[in-house]
C-alpha cells in the first residue's frame, strides 16, 4: 500500500469509495471539488493502483485544523489503512504548529468514535440535527503539542 497526495485523476475512484462507505450521505462531485480547493491536506491510499482510502482536511485558522473526511473501502477496514492515513495527516499538519484538530462523527458511529479516541480525540459536545437525515453529530477534538 502507498499513500500519495490527491490527484484529480483519482476523483472518480474516490467518489465510488465515498458511495460505498457513506451511501447517499457521502459528498457529491461538486462538493468534493469545492473541498479540494479549500482544504490543502488530501491523501489517498492505493493498493495496486486502486484507491482504497483517503483522508481530507485542512486549516480553519492559524491554530485550528479540521479533519473533513476519512474513508476506507469496507474490505480494507481493519487493515490499518485508516491508521496510516490519519498518522500521515497528523504528522504533516504538525509542521504548521496547530493547537487543535477537530472533526464531526455520527452519534451512531461507535466504530469511528472508538478509532479516533485511540488517537487522543475526545468527545466535546453534541451537534443536534447535523446530518441531512436529522442524526446528531458528535464534535471530537484533540489538542496537539
């Protein structure tokens, strides 16, 4: 497995992955293009040239970063792909000396909450009706040294 910087040529595979992982709640093409222009940290995990995961995030202000999305193909989950993507993301944003990184996760997504807690993220507060279907989000954050 290799992790590379996002290349626009990967967009179609990323959108397929987005649909596999998030279904109708995933980002559409237009939203992804917007995100790629506004968030500078976008890495893609590939195996044998095939996109198997990605992570996307960036700077909110001088001291705060936001992790927008992390997705791994279902058949590659549990194989450290997400771990490697998150470690690369955290390592590279540290060069900018941020104080805090935050993210939102579905209240029902216990697997994701457990994953992020392994990296030191803490549940901060609930964001009611955050998702299109009315589900609440949990804001999670991690202070960086």
